[in-house]
């Protein structure tokens, strides 16, 4: 297995795990005990990875980096929509 495929797998698993935050917030109808800044930071980092990985020729990782970016963006949207509880 190449390093690119392994990293892409980590990106995909990380994105899937981040969706647990989104699901919990939707079910609860509020967000408690979580600050928005880490989600923003890691979302920007994931977006940067979508640009950076192609520069390294890591196309699988570049595609998979969209998973944590989208999950963090969805969480931030919920955070602001639910009133930043």
C-alpha cells in the first residue's frame, strides 16, 4: 500500500468520525461544550490539504481531504445556526 493510499484512508476515516459531531448536534438541537475555533482551524487545514496534496502528486489524499473539510464546514454551519449555545 502506498503512503498516499494510507493517508487517504486516514483522511476518510477522520472525516467520517467528524460527522459524529454533526449528528450529535442535530439530534440535540444545540451545541454545548465545544468551541468553534478548532473546527475552523482543522477545516482550513483540510482545505489546504486539497491544494497541497496535488503539489506532492498525492491524488488520493487530495480527494479524501474533502471529507474532513465538508464535515467541519457542516459542523460550523450547525454551530452558527443553532445559536452558538
